[in-house]
């Protein structure tokens, strides 16, 4: 329950990206901050970042974030 309120409070402070994210450090950081504030679409207690993060390839992470942020799924 407390995690829900923390996510809601953090989501008020972080803006949703208005354009597609590209492979740059600034966009990666913006996407990480936004996805860390959004709930996981399927699992309770996780964030969107847990779903999109790929520890081997950052381009896959950016692509996954773009799919979820701009409803391309």
C-alpha cells in the first residue's frame, strides 16, 4: 500500500516523454525516471522499468519503453 503512494507521488514529479526516445544518455535517463514511476501492467508490486529493462542492450530497453509509452503494442 505504501509503495502505491510512493509511485503516485513520484509520478507527479516526472513528466511523460512527448517524443520518441532515441539512444542518448539524456533520453535513457528520462525514460528510466518515467518508467520507474509507472506501475507494471501485469504484476503487482513491480514497475514498468522492471518489464522494459534489458541489462545487455540499452537499445532494446529504449525500444521497449517507446512501445509502452506510445501504445505501440
